[in-house]
C-alpha cells in the first residue's frame, strides 16, 4: 500500500522479522536507551545482581551486532537468537521485548531497562558486585507466574492507564 509516510528501514527489518516468526509477538518494542546500550556492550551482558534482572534473565537472548539492520539475511539469525524468549539484548545496539499485548511488551521493556540501569549504577560504585545465586534464579519463572497472575501487564497496565488519566490524559482511562 502506498503511503506518504516513510519508514525506518532498519526498524522494519527487525520488527518484521520478529512478527513473521513469532505468532505470539503481537507487540514488539525496541529501544536504544543509554543504560541498555551500555549493558549490551558489556562482555557478560546483564548480570544477576538485582531482582529486576532475575525476571529478565529467565527469558533472555543475545544477538550479535551486524551493523545497521538493513540486510534481510540477518533476519533468521535475529529470530533464532530470540527463539521463544521475551527479552533480547542486541549487542552494541539496544533492547528488544515481545508480548501478546502492548501491556506485556511494555512491562517487559520497563523491567529490562530498569535492570540495565541498576547494573550501570551498581558498577559505577566501584565495589565488587554480589551476584544472586543460580538456585534463586531457577525459582523465578514459577514465582513470576504468581506475582503477575500469568501475564506481565495484566496487573500493572490498568494502574498505568489510571495514572495517565489522573495526569489529564482522560483518553487513556479505558
């Protein structure tokens, strides 16, 4: 379909690859935040040093940087690196999350970005970091299902919409 609006071809490469491969990924979010890029450039990636990181680490993949995402040949590798996971750190590039709803993808991105920010802040203190033990990490998927009632955005999203409405954006109250 013809349109007067232009698209970002690199963004289209990334998003179209995920949408084509993941029937459940009705929303794909991709950000280039300072802390997300900083963690994406670290050899060990996201570290298990905060509660927020544990939610992410239970479903996290990594995709190596191949330059600007303009090459369709990169799509299968991107999709393979994401697999059935919710979170993807694109090395030297940024962050990506998927969800069945906008609420799920948003909450996942919020957690991923927050985990990255916490890591950068913790590292800036210059002290040795305390890792959360592997046996605790292994418990997180089951615990997450309890605290989210089976859907990441199900509990949080209505509250965020109410907050927007209180701030004068009444159109978002539904």
